[in-house]
C-alpha cells in the first residue's frame, strides 16, 4: 500500500509539472507565432491533447507495473490483462468516463481514484487556459 501511495504522489507531481511546462511553453510561443487566431486555438487544443495523452500513458505504465507486483491488486475484466487494457483503463479513469467494464481491485484502486481527481483538475486547467488564450488572441486580432 505504501508503494501505491508513493506512486500516486509521484504521478500527481509529475503530471502537474508536465502540464505546467506545456502551458507555459504555449504562453511563450503563441504570441510569437504569426498565424490566425483560429489556428492558434487549434495549436492550443492539439498541444494540450498531447500533454493529456502523455499523462494518461504515465498512469497506464504505473498501473501496469503495480499490478505485476504481488499483492497490490489487479484489473478485473473478461480478457487477459495487457498494457492495452491498462492504457484503456487509464484513459477511461483520467477522463472520469468510467464505463465500468474494467474494474480495479486491491490497493491499485487508490491509484485509480487519484488519477480521476488529477485528470479532472488537469482537464479543467486546460479548459481554463484555452478560454484565456481565445480571449487574449481574439481581442488582439479584432475578431
């Protein structure tokens, strides 16, 4: 259980830092890029999407690794467990979609809960940043 808690804290810090650096990088690059405001918005969306995918992948790798440790839990599903299942579960959890077709058991449930909360916060942060970017560049371009 202590290992799962440590992994949760590490992932919370790591994903927050990744997100911060991506959004900071966008804040530096966007004013310098000479493209239409609509194209800037697409750049923001694609870049934040990639950041979210990287963060989901980190959670999937952590989950996959933890499940291979004895006594930390598993993912219950009809088919055999794989990295693809871990990635699917991670994306489902990060976005708080929660189909319920793959269910964690044991201590890894804590990781699932932390990922859902972290994903909610980071998605909200991306939405807020996107709104601010739209407002800034659309006012600056008179659109």
